[in-house]
């Protein structure tokens, strides 16, 4: 009798949350976009004599991609929250995605504020 109860309990949480997995994948993609742009922008700024002008097309594209990455993180955070509150699903991907998305949002905002300080 206890074996049936244990099997039912194990079967109840056997599937991962699809929304959590989607949120995790979005967080990885957004992280690659954001940090890739920050690294490329820093490299271009360091290697260009006198720095890049703020009106250059490269800086505009990098800024747009960082903002796109932040919006992806916000979307991923929403999906992660939904994945955490789902019943009868494993929540590990949702929790990891929430941590990654929120951390990326906070670090990116911190870097933007730090970059604007003179």
C-alpha cells in the first residue's frame, strides 16, 4: 500500500514545467545578448582612439540590443513566476530562470548607472 502512494507521489511531480524551461532558455539567450553587447561595446570603446562617438550607428545598435535583452529578461521573469506557481510540476528550471533573469536585470541596470557616472 505504501508503494502505491510513493509511486503516485513520484508521478505527480515527474514532469518539468514547460513554462519554466522556456523561461530558462530565454534567460540564457538574453544573457548572451546583454553581456555580448557590453563586452563588444567595451572592446570597441577601448580600441578606438578618442572613443566611439555617441551618435555612431554601432553604439545605437548595441544600446538597442541591450534594451531588447532587458525586455527579454522581464518576459522571462514573468514566465518564471508563472512556472513557480504551477501545480504538479517540477519548479527547478523556473527558480533558476528567475534567479538568472533578476540578476541580469539588476547587474545591467547597475552597469548603466555606473557608466553614466562621471
